[in-house]
C-alpha cells in the first residue's frame, strides 16, 4: 500500500467515519472501498465521465444505516466502542 494524504471537508470526513462505523471497518478501509467503487463506475482518467459528472455517478454507493447517522454518529460510535 502507498501512504497518501487527502484533504476532506468536514462533511465528507464525518460521512466516511459514519460508514466505517456502520460497516465495522477502519476509516482507511472505508476510503479504499469508496475509491474502488468509484473507479469501477468510471471515475478517473480515461474512464467514464470526468469531473463532477463522474463523481455524481458514485453518489449513493453507500446506502443503508440509521436515518439519523449524520446527527448522532458520535453516539453510534460510543455504542460500538462500549464507552
């Protein structure tokens, strides 16, 4: 694996953190899975749509989970970690 630094806005970070918690995987694994799925649908050089149009194709890849996850992600994480 190659160590990579990526800047995410707060909403992206929280969404990925929530998905990682929901699926009981690490944050890094959640990012890797989202990147793999994005590449599979054609995001990236020479594949499918480029730019925002390509990114919109992967919107909604991660589905399911509680409807209040964005608001209560910390409490779900605490439950999982038995705090």
